[in-house]
């Protein structure tokens, strides 16, 4: 899923792409996108430039696969008779792996280029948040 920043300047694009963490080198750098005439995502503009930065993945694939496998194993363990202890242990493993996946998502969010840019520049248009 891509994040779009409005009113981006070339210095913003450079700042966002230079702040890449070495741990997230698999992410492509931020890039400027020219929207064609009439397709700008905000009204009143015929064409516009926008900075597009890729967000960090939601969950590491290896942990997500382990969670899926552990859920299947827990369902199989609970399918038989007289397996209360095994069933409880299997679901405990699912719970622990789900917590690990949640912590991994939080850690990946810290490495998001847009989040890092907004920590340093909260007053910019790209980083403003509005409440209803």
C-alpha cells in the first residue's frame, strides 16, 4: 500500500529517500509522481506532483506463516478426544506467535520512511493529522 503526500517539493523527496534505514533497504526509495490532467487526487488542480513512499510491510512473512501453521496445528490438536492439555498448549503457542507478530509489526512501523520523516518534521503538510 502506498502513501501519498500532498504539496511535496524536491527537497522533501530527497529528505524522505535519504532517511532510509539500512535495515529496510528492500524498500524502494520515495519517488515523485505526476498525475495526468484531471486525475489529481485533490479538487481544483488540473495536474500535480506528489511524493509517493512505500510503507513498511504489515507483518514479516516468516512470522505470518508460522502463525498460520500453529493455528492449523492447534485446530488438529483440539479435534481429537481427551486432548485438553495438548489443545491448551497448542493455543498458547498460537498466542505467543501472534504476540511476536504484533511486536514485529510495531518494530517495522518504526522503520517506515514517512514515520521517520514526520518525527523530524511534524509541522509539514505531509505530516499533519486532523481530527473530526
